[in-house]
C-alpha cells in the first residue's frame, strides 16, 4: 500500500470514529455509573462508539483515538501551528502527549473492572523533526507487560509513509479503584 493509500485509509477511519464520538456526549469525563463493572477495553471501545465522553485534550492537541484492542491503542493526530516551538517545528510536548496517550490507553485496555493506572515513567525519543507539512501521524502503543502492580508499554509515532518520528516507553502503576458510594 502506498503512503497516499495509507493516508486515505487513515482519514476514512478518522472520519468514521470522529462522527461516532461527536454523535455521542462529546468531550468530558465519564460518570461513575458509565464505567462501573467495565474492563478498560470495554471502556475504550465504548468511547470509540461515542457511548461515553472522550477527553477534552483530544481537541486541545488535535488528535484522537482511532483503535483500541486488547493490549494496544492507536491515536492519530495533526500537528498544527498551535503546536509549534519557536523554531517552527512541532514542540516535544506534543510528541510526548500523543505518545503518552497511546501508551496509557494500551495499558488501559488491560485493566480489569475496578482497576486503574497512572503513568509513573515516560521516556520519549524524538528521531525526526515534525512540521505541519506532515498532515497526519499515528502513535501506536502496545503493552509489553501487565502485572498486578506495574505495566509497561512501548509506542512508535509514524507517518503514513512509515517514517518514524519518535518512539517511547512507559511504566505505569496499576492500582485498585475504591468502589464509589451511591449515597
């Protein structure tokens, strides 16, 4: 498949996911009753279907989740003028935020009902500058290990032609979420 075909497929997938998310509750935070008893994978897939809110940061950073399966998550984004550093290339924080999102959501797909996680360590290696001339990039996160207390994952940020722009790893702390009181 050529890079043009990859980009067309990416854009079609993005349009479909964005339509489902926008038809739902939009950006926000899921209510406790919307997440109770669900696995992390069930929550990610519900968000992709527009059944629960997606995070506001997706709009701020101009990226969104486009895939979630057991142990993996894919985000797609468009770096824009608002994401540039003073030298005219995309700020490292945009790279880190997009990669952290893919890494964290990949780990999230492995959470059992009542489990949560938080990033304890994030390591990002930017290997190529990114400018707004690159219309889309994807961060593809995959879980390496998911235990009772720690999870690790890695991710790659690539263009539709396969160009690698950055790669990252994370260590997440896994913990039990105390049950919510209904009174």
